[in-house]
C-alpha cells in the first residue's frame, strides 16, 4: 500500500473521529432551556415598558442603520443570553443536605458510557466506580481537572459575568428600563460567585426604575431595604417600608401582598387590623390558586416543602431537649432525615440500596423507588400523590425511570395494552388467576397520573382512564379519585357523568384519601352547602391536604366573618388569615425564596451563605415562620454554653443578636415553642436587649419560660422555671414550685430523667441545708404532704380518677350522649378566645392526634430510610444469628432472645466506672514506671559518675553504634 494511500486513510480516520467527538461534545454542551427559562422568569417581573422587544427581536440584528432603541434591545438580549448560559451550568452542589459537593458537568466520557442510574450489573458497576472515583485520591488526581484548567474555567466565567454587567449597563444607559431592573436585581442577588454584590448600587438602580415605571417588583425590594436597613444602605424606616409595600401590593406583587397581610396582622409599622390582613392575604392566596389551576388536570405540582435547619439538628436545643424532636414531632421528615444523617446515611446510599434490591426483583423496593423518582424526594407528604413531597429528601426527579419501575410491576397483572385503551377489558390483556395484585394497582395509579398530566409521556386521556380503571378494579383509592376527576370534567369524549364522579370520590374518601375529600368538599361548596363542605375540608386537612382544603376553608371563614356579629368575628377572621397565609406561602412556583436559600446555604461558599441569609430575610419580612426560624438559627448568639464567660472565644455581637432576637420573637409569635424558649434565653443572658437591670431582664425571661411551659410541650422551659424558682432568680424563691416544675418536666418528656433526677437531688440537699439554718417551708424528706403534690402528681391522680369514674359508669350500664355531626361542627366553630396564626391548624392536630399517628404508620407513609433499614435487619436475622455487622449483638439475638433488656442507665454508669478505673490504673502504672526509671538513672550516675546524656546512649552501650548508623 502506498504511503499516499496510508496518509489518506489516516486523515479519513481522524476526520471520522473528529466528527464523532464533535457530535458528542455538541450533544453534551447544548444549552439547558429550563435554566434559561428560569433565569428569564426571575427577571421578568421588572419588564413592563418594552412589550415590542419580543416581537422585534428577529429584526433587531438585520437593521443596518443605528437605532438607539434597537441597540439597547440588542445589548439587553445579548446580556440575557450570556446570563442564561452562565446559570445553565449545573451548580457545584446538590440539594441533598448530606451529600458532599461534586461536579456534574457533562463530558465526552459520560456521553459515551451507559447511564449510571441504569438497571442491571453494568449500571451497578458504573455506580461503584463513580463512588471509588470520589473517595480515592488517585482517581481524583487522574480524572479531575487540573489546577490550570480550573483556573482558566474560573477566569472564563468571570469574564462572562463582566460581559453581562457591561451589556446591561450599556443597555440601561440607552434607555432600556428592563436592563435597569435586571442590573439592580443581580447586584442584590448575584447569580453566581463571579458577579459582584453591591446592595447600594442595587438600591439606586431599583429606586430609579421604580421612579420611572412604578414597577411593583422594584417597590417591593425597596420596601425591604427600608424595613430592615439591609447593608446600612438606608436607615430603618417602617413607615417608608409600609408605603412602598402598599404601592407594590396594589400593583399585584404577591410577595408585597403577603408582607402587607403580615404587617397588619402583627402590627408592624401600623395598627393591628385583622380585616385588612384578610384582604391582603386573600389577594395573595387567590393569585396562588390561579397559578395552581393553570396547570394540567389536578393542578400544578405543589412545590416541595421547605426545611427548618434546626430540625435537622434535632431542634433548636438538640434532640430530646427541643419540642421539635419530641412527642409526635419525631415523625417529621426533617427530624428523621437528621437521624439518618447522624447514622452516616446519604440519599445516594439510600438510592443505591433501593436500586440494588429492585434489580433483584423485589417489587416493594421497585414501587418505592418509582415513587421517589416520580416525586423527586425520598419523603412524600401526607395526603396522597397530589399533596406533594418534602424538600428535605430532594433527589433528581426522573419520570422516565419512574415509569420503567411502575411498568415493571404493572406488567405482572396487565402484560399487554390494547390498541384502543378504552377496550382494555377484552380477554387477553389481563393475567389470569390473579388473587393478590400487590403493588400493581398503586403503580397503575401513578402510570395513569403520568398520562393524565403529560409527565414524562405524551398526554393521553384514554390511556390515563385505562390505567385508572385497571387500578380501580382492586379498589385503589388514587385510581378512584382521579377517575372521578375525569368523569367530572369530561376529559374523555362521551364520558362525563357527575353521579359516577361522586361515586368514585366517595369510594376514595372512604379509604381516607385527602384529595377525594377535597373534591367532595368543592362539589358542596359550589352548591352553597357550606356546612357539609366544611366537614369534608376539615377531614382533608386531617388526612394531609395542605393547599386546596386550606383555601376553601379560608373562603368559608371569610364569608362567616363578614356576616358574623362582633363577638364571633375575631375567631373567623383569625382562622381566615391563618389558612390564606398557608396557601400563599405554599403556592410559590414563581418565587420560591426558601428553596433558593436552602440551595445557596448548602453550596458551602461564603457567597452562598450570604445569599441564603438575604433570601431568608426577604421571606421573613413576608411573614414566613420557617424563614424567620432559619434566619434566627444561623445568626444565633446563644449556642455556646460558655457564652459571655472567660472561656468564650468571641464576644457576642449586639447587632447580630438584636436581629436574631427579632426573628426568634416573630417565630415565637407564630406558635414556635422552641423559639419562645429562645427569647427567654436571650433576655436571661442579655443578648440583643436594651440595657436594663438584670433583675428586670430575668423577670421577662421567666415570663417567656412560663408562656412556653403553659403549652405543656416544652420540658426545657419547665426545667428552666424550676431552676429559677430554686435559686430565686426572676421569681421569688420557692422550693415547692421548683419541685413542681422539675416533676412536670419529667412528666412532659421522659428523656429528661437524668437532669431532673440530679436537679431534685440538689434541690432536696439545698432545702435540707436551708431548713437546718432555720428556714421554714422547706421540702419534707420524711412525710408526704398531699397539699404539696407536684403538678405531675396531680395530673396523674386526675387521670386515675377520671378513668375510674369512666369504668364505673360503663359497669353501671350508663351511656354517654354522642353529639351528632352538626353539633360537633357548631362547637368547633364557636369563638374560643384570642386567635393567632396557626391556631386553626394546631386545633386540628390536637383533636386528631391519634389519626395523624395512624396515618404516619400506614404503608404509603412509611419512612423510606427506616423501612429499608428494618428490611435489612430482618434479612440479617433471617440469614442467621451471626450477621456481618455486629457479631456480639447477633450472639445476643441467638442465645438470649428471651432475656430481659439490661437497664441502659446501669450499663452507661458501669462503662463510665470501667473507663475511670482503666484511666486510674494507667496513671498509677505511669507514675510507678517513671519513679523506677528515675531511681535507675540516679544509681547509674552515682556508680559511674557520668553525666546524664538524656535519650543519647551512654558510651560502651551497643545501642550507641545503632544510633550512629541511623543518624
């Protein structure tokens, strides 16, 4: 073969390889339209005056002559395009609050290899290889980008950021007001670390834009500056803030409407006016409901719930001491996620375990994995599919993977689909002799929902009805409910019948599905039967519906408020505010500040934390209790037990403490009991409070503790009060009241056993010493005084008396009258004192605490992490007594299964004693060895008369030669 022919073949080979590489790179580097649309939607509120921009965009570049307006539009469009490319890159962090930051930029290798999330052994091998790549240094060394490459990438991104700012300034100078708003927005909320943060420039730009256009978005941000004095740009002026918020709310800005409602409800910068608060919150809730109904059948997918940072740590005061992690609150997803974090589990590990078992043919794992991929979260919200999911368990959403797992399960019962989906009942399309369908009906509900809403598949109402009817054959509640929606709305031609729809809703409601109760409630609401509608909506709230049920309940309370007399108007008004507020805060598809703040916080950068604090602050001004709690938690100045002592590393910042105290106070006003205790702590320690005598501060602290203790939920507040009564700080010294509060703390939370025991021992010792010194009215160690029973003892005695009287009445054949449904409804809506935000929901939770616990224990609401952990432990026990994880524990399982458990406190004290004994023995042995060596050295010096050479060997010692060789 000639050299020319060889050269030609080599060139052809390289050309082919280059084309393949170019195709792969172009496929992996395509702009992400979702991110572009998101960026434009964030900046779109400021667009008001240039409506012709989108229509003339195609002709801007073709005009040869210079036109100032066209040039301004061209620069603005170019800036938006560059900004979209910058924000389209995946962030260097994930929403998994427990995962380590990883880079996810697509590469040629990832484009050619199979999907790491795929099924089978190949996908598992790839996932294992990726984990090894993250863990070992050599893999990171050879696969990761070099320092020079990363530096060049950073410089490139910074150059693009400069280009965006320059183009926006150029466009604004030419008169483009949209560019002026965008420039101010990105100066306040930099899209990435490559953009400068300049709050003063942002304020000036927004002020100029608001002056020229009266734009509501600009006015809302200006109001935030005046309300908070952010970055000392302007002094705090609540009157000016209220003025800007009013103009922005009148202009239709939802966030400003929420801020106005919160200010009128709380009396911030104005007098308290519940009626005005209802008006503004209703306007915000109406806008949220309008956005919800603009989606596919069933409404928009609800945004994932936000997370309190303190819940991940077991509450503000840690696990056990916080109300957030005791009692019924232990089933909250954020608390369970924090426990999983403590156990060292990540969401990647959970998904890996689920995928492994699903690939082995475990249908329960496959179904739960499909749910996780469908909702994009490890944890689903109570109330069914339509109630959304929890943001604390956020994972990448993948409808395609969800459909694969659901189909894998459903095909066991329905192996084929007919050409005409509405004729699926024909023979041959359903497996024979199916007695237990397992997870197939539930999977059919998800498949039907995906076809109904066009999620991951082409929207097809006939296919949706086919899957719903298949699931309804096995009485699946989701299938019944969505079949009712299709029959009610007539989505399939020729199939619209309200009677059939109501029958389907009733079947689903009988299985305690929240959305079915909502649909029945809406049917009665629009017919004017409000009393019956209230019954259905309340049931929906009990079963977990968090959006539509709250909206319609608020509407009914608003109607009742406007026709009620002065005596009951306050209760209806407060309930309406509470429900409207919940709807407005959940319906944040266009402006989810809490989700953005959470993502920025877990980016791990200082700029990210600054942006997170800023967005939490903006949301807090709009009345979000969760934002107020998060902001106070990250700024907390009272975390250290050594605060304000000589061991404190830094002095507390009074400005930061003042801001934290303000947010703790506002959070406490919205019934956050841990925040109420925190406010007491701040007054006790003098953090963020005015300069005043200690006695006055302690009195205020005692009042806050008393308010928290009166809720009967905070054991810590009760213990604090007991300590204050014991020492006479902030309250008169009273040993009996101290004992009562200590006992009540133990009664409220059994985990407080050890601190209460130690406190009682000290209290009795102190009381004895007080009595020996001649004091009176001390605690009696030898005689039990019935008149001085503790609060806990009185409560226990009352329960015994009540239970005894109940048993007596039952034995005597007496029957208690049971009020009918109408009487119960009337009683529940009677005015029962002062209302506050969240009281309506709290009453529901208290009245139906048993139902909530039962619903949390249901199969669909199982904690996926705990469920997988129990399955793993069950497999280990089934395989044998000696498992690979803990041989000692396995031996106990095999040889001592019937023995009683050893008391944990005894074990702990025994271990402490053994550790102390070992430490003492080591100390004694060290002293003996040291004394022996000292005596030997003294003897050698006396005998040889040689000087002590320390660690260097003496002359004549063979070790001296070894020392020389080594050195």
